[in-house]
């Protein structure tokens, strides 16, 4: 069975990078998708600079859930 990417968080680039670091410290690989930055690089603008998505593999979800929940609790999101 092939693994799929699933979105576990969306927020500002700074917040996404903080959670990304938390997950990667626990050995969970991540993928950040910043549509705003990518579209600006291509010469047109879509989305907002505060909507950055953080993805993980679906096989890592069980391990990531408590980390994400604690992150949201500490950061009151």
C-alpha cells in the first residue's frame, strides 16, 4: 500500500516551521507547501501569506497526533 501525504496543520509560515521542527525532532518527515510564495515566484499571486500547509505521510499520523495536539494546546490554537 502506497503512503499518501495528509495535511496536519495550516497557518503562518513561522508557526508551520515551529511545528515542522517539533515533528522532525521525533523522526517524522514533513513537507511544507506555501502556495503564496510559490505563486509569487512564478509571477502571479494566489492565496494569502498566512496560509502555509504542513503535510506528513499518513503512516506517521498516529505518531504525530499527540505532538500536533500538544503544539496546538501550548500555542492556544
